[in-house]
């Protein structure tokens, strides 16, 4: 049985109540981000890292290396997604996303912040951290409001000036999501652990009072967060093996599938932001073979994931966003079997909540080179997501050095 830490500290060991455990060390002078109530409790971002070829996946063209199939949303997509084709009717498919950024690092930065990567500005928060703060339910104790699964690089999981509390808890090994969390000493019960925790604070107090440093404060914050995390009743959310066997078998065909299963458990617990990253879409070589392999990892698990959210009544409280940092060129590269970077147009998906179902936005030209109508920018997408979550996309925040920071500039909600 878990102990209420505050109650234990102040009722049973009141002589130590002068310690910092009772303080809200995460109180921040940041405006309230959520301006209106919406049904959205969780946002899932599926990040196809590397630049997914649009004409070989969601925006089928005759110059694709695959055949086309009719999807339930009324347009043709690639044959690599036969099961995704069945669930597209639950989404809005956007076929006219575009930017002028064709470098991986800069494009992922843009994808996560809506900003261009500048050398003098390093503490921009990812949109996941913004949503994690906006949808946070309990500020007294720490449990990750921002969870990332899969490849982590660049802006993935970063909280910038929002602080460590909103940085992501990252899972790299989906088969064993947690390590070094549970108390391995069976004789050390919760009461004894708390006494040790408080005694450590007592020993450190004099040093902290005489030697102030931001590094010390960060260390203390991480320690508090770790202890709260260990004692949380929600920690079983990561134990995907607790799911019904009939459900587990739908996901264990790939690590991506297990990541979606963990994401589903997080959605049940109303974790504000979950990001699942699948890398490998940088198909300069072996485009056809690699896309088929990656699509096989995605197709069936995503199909089951969407249908289970629907059947469990979780679809309306979840916003799902699938995107990549750019597309791939319609022409085969000079090496004969790859496609190079192409930010001029690509495709993405939005679904859940009040996102329109069975809806298509935009269109690319007959070869998939540029938007033919209704061009959509990354900032348009972020403004759309923020709006559906209840966040004012134009709110002004301030960075750690007091510079004004507007969430979305030069973008408008499209749905």
C-alpha cells in the first residue's frame, strides 16, 4: 500500500517539517495555457523520423514504387498500408503540408516548435511540453505528463524554458520500459524509505543554505521527481504485459506496436502527451524495400490501436497526429533505388476529439512535387492542435531570459 508522502511527513515526523519537501518547487510564473475546456485529455504524436515518402504511403501517385489501393476516406493510398486504408475514414488526411526546410535537424525542430532553428535561441519548448503543462492535472506531485517512446534526438522530449518537470520521460526499450525504479531491498518498506529520504534532506540542508547554485536546485528537483515517480499509483501504466492476451497479440509484431500498446495505457490514465517515434524513413537507398519493412511494422498495430480506442470510448478524449519532417522526391535518386529529401509537399494525419472524420484537406500535383491547393504549413498544424486542446495558439510566454515567445506565428487553425 502506498503512503501519502505529505501526510506521513507532517503527521508522523513533524519535527522535520521545516524541510523543503512540503514546498511546491515547480511553481512557475507562466500564464495558464489552457483557455477553454475541450474533450481532449491526451495527445499522441506519431513521429515518422527521417522523412516518410508521401507518394509511397499516404498520397499515392502513378510514379510510386508500389501499387495504389482505394482507402475508406475515398482517395488512393499505397498498398503498403492495407489496414491503415480501412481506418482512414476516422481521420482528416492532409496532403498539402509544406515547408522550406529540407535538413533533418532543422525540420524536426520546426516540426516540434513551429520555429526555425537559430544558434542564439536554444530553450524553445517542444509542443509536447506545452501540451503537457496545459493539460497537467496534479502540480503537487510528479508523474510524467510528457512521455516519449522510440528514437530520441534533437527537439524530441525537450521542455526548454518550461523546466525539467515538462521534459519527457523517455522509453528506449519498449520490452522493459522501466528499470531501477522498484526498491530491490525487500526489507526496506515505504516508511523506512521515507525516513531515509528525510534524513538525507536534513544532512543536505546546511550545505544548500550556504552554497546556492542552480545546479543544486536542479539536482534537488530531479530527486523529488524521482521519489514521486517511484511512489506513484500510476506507475503500472508502463507494464503493458498486464493487458489481455487477446489485445497483446495485436501489438507484439513489432517494437512500434508495443509502443502503441504503452501509449494506449497512457491514454487510459489521461497522460497529456505521448510521442511514439519510428525512425528509418530516410530512404536515400533501398526506398522500396525499406518502406515495405517499416509499413509492415506500422500497418496492423495502428489499425488495432484506432479500433480499440474507438471500442473503449477513448477516441473522443484523444487527439492523434501522425507526421514526418518532410517527404521524399517523386524522382528516383541517381543511385537508382532511393528518394532524396523533399519538403515542398508531403502528407499527415489528424484524428480523434472533434477533428472531422472522413475528411481530406489539400492536394498535391499529379507527381507529388508541390501543393496543388490548400497548402498547409507546420504552424497551421500546430495552431490546429493547440486549438483542439484548448490552448490559445497566439498566447505570449517569456523565455528564461525574459524574451517574448509566441507559440504560433504565421499560422492559423485549418479545422
